[in-house]
C-alpha cells in the first residue's frame, strides 16, 4: 500500500505537469482555433534558461521563476508573430501546424548548440530527502510541482474571469467576429494567448527540471503527452485537462512499476483511443455546432 501511495503521488505530480502544458494548448485553441505544437520546446527552453540563471549565474531559484516566465512570454509571442499570424491571415488551415512544428525543431537545434546534447542536472531548491505523507514517502519537490501547477492554472482562470483583459480573451473565444465588432483587438488577444501558452510551458519546465535531467530533448515527449491529455480531457475544459493529466500520470507510474517501464506509455495511448472512439470532444469537452 505504501508503494502504491508513492506511485500515486509521483503520478499526480507528473500529471499536473502534463496538465499545465495542456492548459497552454487550450489557451491558443480558445482564441484562434490553432495549437502550438512547439509547446514541448517552450518547456525545454524554460528549463534550460532557468538552469543558466540558477547554475550558471548563481541566481536564486525563486527569483529565476519570474524571469523564466517572462522569457516564455516573449518566446510565445514570437511564435505567434512568425508562425501563426501569417497562416491565419491567408486562412491556411494547416499552415500554422507546419509553422509551429518547424519553429519547435529550430528551437531544439538552437538549444543543442547553446547547451549541448547531454542532459544536465538542475540543482533542487528544496531538501531532496523524502517526507512522510499519509504513510508514504514523497519528495518536497513533487509537492511543489503539484502546488505550482495548480497555482498557475488558477491564476489564469482568475485572469480570464475577473479582469477586463481576461474578458476580452473570453469574448474572442465565444465569437471572434463579434468581439472584433465590439472594438476588441482580436489579433492582440491571439498573440497574448500564445504568449501565455508558452509562459505556462516555461513555468512547467523550471518546475519539473529539478526532478529530472534537463536537456534539449526533454520537451518532445512531454509535449506529445500533454497534447494527449488535452484531447482526453477536452480542449474546452480546464477541469477535464486536470483530470486527464492526473489519470495519465498515475497510469504511467503504476504501469512502469507493476508491469514494465517499457509499457508505461501504453495506458495513455489506450485511454486516448478509447476516448476518441466514445467521446471525440474529450471527457469534459463540448461538441460545437458550426453553421456553414
């Protein structure tokens, strides 16, 4: 039972990271019906930039977090300006897909040339000794990951619901043309959604970095799994993304321990296929009816 609890704790921490990245997919989909397929690379850049600040420059980990978030904000806005906006202007249905993938590959190659191809150790800001929680050992950093991920998602939800700029984002999501007629700069809103998307990914990167090795390839798998979480939970549901992330995280940790690490990716793919077969909009997603 103790081992199972430890696996569940680790699974929740991993699942919350998936959820934060998937939340970024939801942000861009909500405003522009597009997705940033370079989300994993945004996480990777956030982790490596944070490593440079903390390990290279000696900056305190907690002070590095806002700088990493600012870095992610700029990186996301750059992706929208270069890769997404031209495709939206010419109404290219698949142009933004190839553009975001291409930019992701470029960012990965740039990271390999700056930080190298070897995985690097990120110093932990907390004690690495496990603590007892309900009879099982859990790392303090895992608790920080869970708390930080929840804080980020709640902060974005508060922004969307309680601020005038957030309401502009919601209005753009509900009806882009009507929002434009009401004087909302929908182009700026879309840029902002991409900036926030990469900010959440960069934040997830510096959160998870002390728990794993940091390198140029760390974001590829995480980005794909987060996309699976977004599909499983529903691209229109924040709660669905959290539930989907936790389900996938726990499924991976328990499968890796009880069956084999070689099969830990299988449950998530099986769950994805089942959800797509039964409810294509996701567990908590809503099917939208469009007039043509």
